[in-house]
C-alpha cells in the first residue's frame, strides 16, 4: 500500500484508459479493506471507516477532502453517525483509473496515522 500511496496522481483526461480487470485485481490486492462496487454501470472503490461519533466522521472527511484538493481528484464522501464512507472513481472516464487506487491508498494511510 505504501508504494501505491507514493505514486504520482496525474490529471485524468476524458480519453484516459480505465484500468483493465487484471490491473484492477492487482491494485485491489494492495487495498484489502476496499471493495469494488458498481453504481449505474460505473466501477468504483469504496470503504466504510468506523468513527467514534458524527463529529469524528466529519473531521475524518475533512482530512480526505484536503488530500483530494491537493490532487484535484475528489471522492464521494458520506458522513453518518459513527462512520464515513469514501468512494473513489474517475468521473471523466466513468470508471476506475490508477489514480483512484492511489487516492484510496492515501486515504488508507490517513486513517492509519
């Protein structure tokens, strides 16, 4: 995961290729807590983090928002009492790019500090 988190997160263009099924499997193996989901035909990476209460979930969401802003790559964040759901995908290509796995690894690193 550390190697993945350290990779550069480049700008994703509309013509950028989605990861292949094999690449997806290899990258997902580095993120065992993350799930591959599909919403309206779009593959996404999702993980639920347990938090101590609503304010803690909001504080954790703010940390994710900061790393998202740094890379100009933004996840869906669902804040609920006691949990935060983070979902990464590349909107421009309507699917998964290596950037999504990089950002999931960086999110994971935030929660391990």
